[in-house]
C-alpha cells in the first residue's frame, strides 16, 4: 500500500500501477492485480482531495452514483442508494458507503429513505392488509392478471415449443418487482402489453436460475421522455404444467448505456427491422 500511494502521488495511473505490481507480485491473478491497483490509487486520490478540501474550508461533498438512483446496470446497491447524499469528510474517513447508507435509511434522511427505504416486510404487510380488506368486502382476490396475447412467431426464437399465446402477471411477481425495482413497477404495469405485443429486441437470458426466458425490450415514451423498458418473460413449454401460461418474471427501466451493454453481453434473438425511433436520443 505505501508503494502504491507513492506511485499515485507521483502521477501514475491505475494501469501503470498494475503494470508495476505484476513485477512485484507475480503470484497474483491479473484481475486481482488490476482490482488492487484501481482501489488503492482511488483511495490515495480521495485522501489527497479530502486534505485539499478541508484545508480550503470545504467540509463535505455530494456523492454521485453512476446512473443515479437507478444505477447503470453495474452499480452496487450501497453506491446506488448513496446517490445525491451529502457526506462530511471526517465521517467519510471512518465509514464505508454501505454503513452510511444504512444509517441514513434508519434515520430517514434524504430521498432514498422516502422513496426506496421501504423494506420487504413492509411491502408484504401492505399487500396482506389489502387482501384482508378485499375479503371483508366480499371482493374477489385476483392473484393472476391477464396481460395480453403474443405472436408466437416473434417469440419462437426463445423456444420453438411455445404452447400458448396468453401472458400473465401474478401477484407474487408484482411483489418481486416492487421489492427490486420500486420506481419501475407502475411502468411495468402500464406498458408491459405494449412491450410484449411489439418488441424492438428480444435478447437471450443468461441467468442460470431461469430457464426458457427472454429479455424483451421496447423503447417507450412516457411524460415526454423516451427510454427502453425491459420485461423478463418466461415461456410455457410442452413439459410444463397444463395450467401454466407465459408469465412476466420481472421488469425495469433501462437507459441507453445499459441497453447497449446488454446487447453486447446477451445474444440478440430478435430485432425489429425498422425500430421507429432515433437511437441518438436517450
């Protein structure tokens, strides 16, 4: 660490530091060397910045996560939750971002606490209370919501043995989306039909925990803003239970950068020839 700090102060980049580290520590993997170089150089630069700021009577700074509250697809949760949070240099030295994020969540500070600070148990209790109210009023409790009917030809790229056109969204998956993507649940409910009926892209799903699923993406215009919306769709096959339907597993909003990353990482199974939008616009 002292060596890396010295190299960083001399003006070396993380790549140059990694190159030197390989010679000093030949037993480490290349990925490990890169990680050490990147983290240690950034720590040194932050320490230098903090010293300069405190010397010039700048006691705090504002954390900006890549992609903001939503992240950019690679932003860890602790960093995403920290977006727009004000941190004092003396606090930042003693606590990690995840510790500060937890503290703010507990103390109910900032937008994160108001918008995304609801934990899973709260959501479950809320939905249970709604169900009880429906049952008291003799209203039917709907566990399965019909979304739309899809064109089998478009989705045969995911699996050739599609058994039904019907797509459903269950209450269980609504709870899942509310927990994982609380800001996007209304968009999924509102535009899922539009995305599935006329997708721009269908990508291969590489998630090992899911089988015969596809990532269905369409550019949506909402409140004067254009953005890609992703729906994870599981197809019903011959081997599945007869009662099963094609079902929405999850869904969330993307930005242009995350869409391009997904197109690089996942195989494109289907692409609409005339997309009908300007890809230069976010």
